[in-house]
C-alpha cells in the first residue's frame, strides 16, 4: 500500500498565483533541467514525453532547517498542459514515489518516531489559470500542533553539504502541443519558495521543437 493521509484528514485546495507577484532571486538555490538533446542536435521531438526536474537546496551556510518548500511552474503555451504528469519527489534522503499518470498527488507520511514530524506533500495541476500552472507543497508538520514545524534544528532540509543531504527535486513530464510547429521554442522555468529564504527563480530553459521528425 502507498502512503495515505494521516488520520484521514482531507487536503486543502492550493492557489500559488500570488507567488508570481514579486521578483525572485535567480539560480542560486533553485535549478531546472530538461530533456537531453545531444543525439537530436538540440531539437525536441514533438511527439514525445519531455522530462523535467526542478532542483532546490538549503544554503550550505544556513543555520536552520527548511520545513516548507513550495514549487510553482507556469506551463508554456507550446506545451500540452493536459498531458502533464507528476513524477517522483526527493527531499534530502527521503524519496516519494509518485504513481504513473498522476495529474495531482497528495500524501502524508508519518516520520514522528524517527524524525519528529509528519511529511505532507500536495501536488496540483491548475488548468483553469492562463497560463496553466503546476505546484508542489512539501511540509514538515509538527504532530503536536498540526502546523508547519517551527523547530529550526530539525525538519525537511538541513544545510546542504557535499553529499547533497540538504537538497532535493521534483520531477514531471509533459508533451508538446499537437499544433506546435518546427522551430517553435519551448520554455520551462520554476519559482521555488523555502521557509527562511526569499523566492528563488530557476534559469529559463529554452529549447526548439522538431515538429516534422528527423
């Protein structure tokens, strides 16, 4: 059996649109990687699932744990938002397996006995906003209060080190839109918000689509 909500509590709907209303720092603690195109001379195939990964990390010089992480990505109009699927998630040494074909995902995993918190994850695809957006919310929940853990000496991500113990990522796949034309550029980026830090924007990954095939 996969992880399930603790005590059967329902998850609240998420709206991260307000997080795009302010400027963010670029490419310091957040990053994005996309499809490898070495074999296609830099072109993206128009009929394939394209894999993306948004990385994040706690600063190596930080004096506190990060206990809440929010990731938001706006979906390029040249991509088919309805083909979006969430992939696996990694937070420090914790890996969360997301079943295939998920356009939304919610879970709570009880780490109270070993780490002192409940891990709560909610991933949502919003097709009603324009552009469409996908968002992740990852939290360490204090089992005594039911709120985000305020103890900065333990939690989701400690200060990062050479082993990457203070880093993580979220994965997703998406296909180009059916009417995308050869030479059109597909852009991908994300905003990452971590407790204790200003918003972080990834660099913009821009790649061209081959709509006609090789």
